[in-house]
């Protein structure tokens, strides 16, 4: 992107602001985590989920009728 293209883009945004970006900022919406980030925070990885699924027969423990 050239400097003149950047200038044109900013001029366009000045007249037609990117509303979706303003709304995300206002509501504090952040980019979703990657799978690696979720796993680092304690979520099950694919191998753990497969083992859990086999162990429980596909049922969620503590949810629904037993």
C-alpha cells in the first residue's frame, strides 16, 4: 500500500467510519482466542477431548438425564 493510498483510505474513513470497529471498541469485544491460547488457559486439547469422549460415551458429565 502506498502512502497516497493510505491517505485516500483515511479520507474515506473520515467520511464513512468503520462502524463495526467502533462498536467492537465500545462494547469491549476482543478477537477470539486461538486453539493454542485456549489450551494454554486450561481448555481440553483434541487428544484430551477424544479420550474424554471415549470415556463418557459422548455424554457430558453432570448435564442432562443419566
